[in-house]
């Protein structure tokens, strides 16, 4: 099991839409994420900076950010591109964070 954390960037004024879209996450995307070994996945929003902070546990070393070749993930990226900072392929701009401390 590994733990991963990363940050993404929400465009100002889209926090309600971001939350709505994630509350209605597509079942096939949710299934893919689970089947890839990702669990205990949370995304937090820093209201002062519009930074999204994500954490997840993974069976193995791969995480949700390693699913970019999957068609459903590319479709999700396109769906979210209007409310997040994205790369040219519509993937969200993400910055992986290194774990410095963990207390179980």
C-alpha cells in the first residue's frame, strides 16, 4: 500500500460546480479508479488559494494520476477542463507532494 498526495488548481468561482460534478461522478470512472487499486481518496479545497489538495491510498505504487491513457479518464478531463487549470491534453495541472510525516 502506498499513499499519494497532490494538488490541483480550481478556477475562481467554480467550487460549487466542482463539488457538484464530483458528487455525480460517472459510475464507470468510479469503477475504474477502484479497480486500479485506489481507495480512501479525498479532495480538499483551500478557499484562500483555490488549490485542491488530494490524498489517496493505493494498492501498489500507481494512483489515479496514472490512468491518463484510459478513454473514460480523458473524457472526464475534457469535462472538467472549463473549471480547472489544465495542460494541453486537458489533464489537470497537478503537483505531486512528498510525504514528510505520517502518524497512524
